[in-house]
C-alpha cells in the first residue's frame, strides 16, 4: 500500500519514507547482537550496548517537544544555508528527501541546492560499532565549498541517573580528543572499564565536545551555534554535557562526490591497561577500530556482511501466496519485528523509555514462539536465562535487566500466568530443533543459591504452581494480574500514586482467571506431548489427568451461555458475563479456552468465537471487551482506568486478536482467519492519517470504537503481536507446524486460494513445500509426497541427510 508518506520496496526489503513529516516518527532499529540503536526517519534516536537502561551511549530526552528530538545529526553548511539531510533538527526545507528503512539499517538521502547527502546508518554483525557511511555529491553546475558538522550527545551510561541526577552528572563529564577521534571517558577513571568513541575516517578541520560551545546555552538543536557560525571551536568538555562533533570541510567540483564514514563505537578495555600515562586513556582499542574502518572497502564490506547476515536469517521461512500483504509481512517485516522483539523485549522503543522495563518473563517467552526458527541457539540461551529468574515456589520475576540477567520486582510480581509461558516456549524450542538436551540443563532457582534443578524441573514446578493455586471454582487464581496486566482483581486501589501491578494483597484472594485456565490447558497438553516424545508415558498420563480436571472446571464453571467468562473477582462475582453492567465479554478467555481445547465436543468453541465476531470484531481489529468501562471499578483495577476505547479498556490490543485468529484456524475457517489477520495488518492500511504509526510493523494497540480517535495506533514495534501474528500466519493459516515428529502440514486457508508454496528451514534442512487446493477448501490434506514418495498422514518426518526436500501437498481430504 503506498500512501502520501511512503511505500514498500519489496525486492529490496525496504520501506521508503518519502516525506519527513510523517504522522508520527517512523522508527527502525540498528544492531542485531549487542549494540543497538533506535533510528527514526529523521535520524532521531539513541544507541546503547545490551541494556538501554544500564549502558546507554547517547542521550535522548523523553516526552520531548517535538516528540523526536536528539539523534545522529549531520549539519550541512552551504554558503549561508544550514540544513540536515534528515530534515531535523533545522527543518530547512529540502529539495528532495528519502528515507529507506531496511533490515538493520536506515539510509537517508537529502538534497538541497544541488548538493546531495546520503547517510547510511548500520551496525555490522558481531561488532560494537555503529557506522554512518556518508556520501556527499555535487549534482549542481558550480563548484561547492561545504562545511559539515556531525553531532551526538553522550549519555553517562546509566540512563535514569543521567536523566535525573544533575547535581552529580554536571560535574563528572570527561572527554579526550586525538586526531579525528572523540573519546567519551566519563567515569572511566573510577569504576568503568568501557568508553564511547565517536570518530571520522576522514581528516577533520575541527571538533567540539562541549554542548554549551556547540549548541549554545540558550539554543535548541535546530539553531546550534557552531553550524550557523560555520566554524568548530575545539571545545573540551569539563563536566556539564559532553558531545561529539567533527567539522569536515569539502570542496566538490560539479559532478564530484566524496564518501567517508563517521562511527560510534562502544569499547571495553578488557585486559589492556586503562591508561597509557597518568590521566590519559590508553586508546589502542579505539585506534585499531579507526584503522580498520579507514581501510578502503572496509565500510562497504561491513554493510555487505550485514546484508548477507539478514538474507541468511530470513531464508528460514519464505512464502509465495496470493495475499500480497501477508506475503510481504511474513517474508520480511514480521520476521524482522520478531527478531527485534526477541532482542529487546519491551525495553526500548518510542513508547518504552529503556529505563522502565527490561526483559519481561511472559513477554520474552512469547517472543520466542515467533523467533525460534530464526536463530534457535539464541532462543535456547534465552529460555535458560528466563528460567533462571524463576523462584523455587514456581512464581517468576516479571522482568530482568539484560546486562545483569538479574530479575527484579520493580514492576511487580505474582502474575499467576508468568510461569506457564515457559512451558510453551520450551516445547516450541524442542519441536523446532529436536534438541531435548535443553531439558537437562541445570538452571536452578533464583532464590535458592547453588540449586541446580534442570529445566524440566522448572516446567513441572510451573504446572504444579497453578495446580496448587486454584480457587473455589477449581480455576487458577489470578494474583496481581494474568496476561492482561490491567485486570487487577486484588488491587482495590484508591491511591493515585501507586502502581496497579504492585498494590494490593494477593495472599488469600479468591479471584480466579479463566484465561489462565485456557493457557494451562495448552501448557499441560504441550508438556504431556513432550513426555510422550521422551517415552515417559506415566508422566504424560498424569498431565492428561490434570488437563481433564481443568477442562471440566472450565466447562462447568466458566461458560456464560454464549461465551466463556473472563474471571471471578475477589468477591467471587463473574467478570465478563452477560450479567455484568460493563465488560460483558472479553477476548482473551475466548481465544485461550478454544486454543486449550475447550468447547470442542459441545459446540461452545464455535459459539464463543461467533460471539466475539458479533460483539467485538470491527474493521480495525477485535476489541478487547465490550461494553467499554465508562467508570472506574476498583474491584477490576487499571483496565477501568483508561478512557473507553484505549489500551486494555476496549482498545484493539492486537496481541490477543491472534488467539482468536488461531481459534478460527482450529475450527477450520480460513476465510475468517485471513480476514481478521488482514484487519490488524499494518501494511494493509490506507488510512495513514488516522492510523499514524509505522505501516511496516505491528503496534500494540489500535484505538477501539469507543475511543475519540478510533483506528489510531500506538506503541509500535515492541509487542507480542509480532511473534503471535507470525505464528498465526506460518502455523495457523499456512499450516506449517513444527512437531516433535516432524513438520505437520495443516493449512487453514481462504477457499479462494488455489495454491501457495513455502520454503522452510527445519533442523538444518530446507523443505520446499507446495500446497495445491483444487477443490477450493479451507482445510484437510488429501495427499502428501516427500521427494515424490507418498507419505501416510500429514507429518513430514525430519529428513536424514538431504539438504533440500521437496514436499507436495494436495488439499481436499480430511487429514489435519
Ligand atoms: C503489555 C505487556 C504484556 C501484557 C500486555 C497486556 O504489552 O508487555 O506483558 O501482557 O501489555 O496487558
Ligand atoms: C500498563 C499498560 C500495560 C502494560 C503495563 C506494564 O498497565 O496498560 O499494557 O503491560 O503497564 O507495566
């Protein structure tokens, strides 16, 4: 879909932003290993190493006006005119502007008065260096004498302290300059063994390191003093706010161009002595990086390495199907977003400050579901890291800091769904890889130093926790909340300064969650399957028993007549019932009960999803519940604190829509599934002025029909929607399902699709799968051949030996 603001360039896997004043900043991410950067279409954003809170390299101001201010800026001075290729911060009108957001890179081209400047920002794989390849071209008819000024503002690493503790920070800033290299060395003298380097591969004509000198005490970045005056001052920062800026003077004849690079590097000193002489940083690591990038071809080689890294990653899954949006999202943007959410969980975006949340327990476990096929080894490590933040009683730290891997309770604990997601992620990992050795990894419990219980023990502890925390309807207790952080049935908060997730007492509470019951059914079934695969029939039977008991409780106590209840509150009153005044039907329990296998033999699954369709489905996606809460209900918590139609109060919370999509896939309605899939798919949107967020990645939330601004998206990028929409499309609709015994082929497509094909890497082998649908059905495999030989059933067994396996599937039968 192309709009006044941009278009997809599918062959290049890029989104092309064609004007800088997008309805909101449109963001991309740089980096794939340890060094990460946020980069908007006007070059805004910041850079950090591993942890946006604890190791922030460049500064960013939250909640700013304008919204996106601060970033990787290059000022171009041409005569008396000063402009930026990315438009900001000067906002000098450009003759031409284009921003291409690609996989791990952003390229911005701006031109004015015959001068074209192209900036390419990226982090090469395996490196802690952010490169800004800079090309300046004289496209006009006269010689040009240009002065360029680069600009970054350094952060003092611990971002919260940096943003709040000025009585200290204004006195500690330190830098050194050597040639074209600015070294930011604040706190290096004492406890840090790392510094930030901002350098230029080309000779420079001057530099600045003091913000007061470069910008001016009374100026904004749009009127920074030095670029407008035309000459760097050679300032050395002593305290206050260190920055890095280079002055580059260029003379370009008509038609001439010059290419060089700036780069920002995070350097750990390691074994190297800290100082070469008292008070002077030993710069050998920094000099070596500069030498390396000064080699001809080094920058282009690094960019080529990035591109082939991504090509390799995305070759794990590629589809060719009749739906252009689904194809584009699956092949590029959705998998890309899965990798970013895997790396960053919910920590750093334009809606997550990087100082609030780290790696979420439930979030990261879900992220693995959409990521595990991309880099299974990384998923393995993440599962073990997450499990290591579980407590011996089965509860979990709700988040941990990526730098330290230590869990903390800053944003609460006792969310009684958390532990169950670990079962789902682990089973998904074993199904994907066949690697059962992960189950025997000694992980231990975080509150029991020296304990070495293995991962399988953690899974059992998770199941046992839920079973020992059931309420009076034999449904799981909810704790501070379940997946819906805002359904706080034990909070009863009347104090505006407390957090809904930490306030209130869960001890002895009666409140139960039907959504957790559905999730438990899925987890139990998954773990039973794993035990069967391991040959532990008795354990599998034990879990089947637990499953049956939970299912019986759901069917006996949680059916409201036309849908499943959402919960029982602390007084034992149903939540999400037709008897309620507001909030009569909720999406999460319909999705999870159906996915858990409830309502199968009795028609309730279909009835529940039809109720969702009648009451919650809209053109922009499915509402979280209806009717919206119009007043604050202390017995329900934060959900009723939001204005109607926003966030958890009857917004379209895209993440949970996918559970209904998958539910329809289970029931076999591929037309409904794809229609719903498309309703929240960002690339289908033409109403960009309403939607506002990026067209290439999912947003957490789209305002619902009760909102003043229905259809408006917020909180893009870091959302579980990424993983779950990929699972919906890849497994639910296209039906390529990893199982312990191989790849099950179980499509649920629109009847109108005549054929499609998928290339899927699975356990090191590439499967070329073609599905044809001669009878125009949604589901049901009639025949399946592997390398031409018929297979009984619809599971492709893991190949032994071959690199590529050809699978032909014909629909029109009843194998599912
Ligand atoms: C946010 C949280 C997630 C939660 C969801 C619903 O996206 O990161 O953990 O499940 O909100 O409240
Ligand atoms: C808020 C948000 C919710 C998020 C939670 C995290 O309550 O509405 O989406 O998960 O904060 O603490």
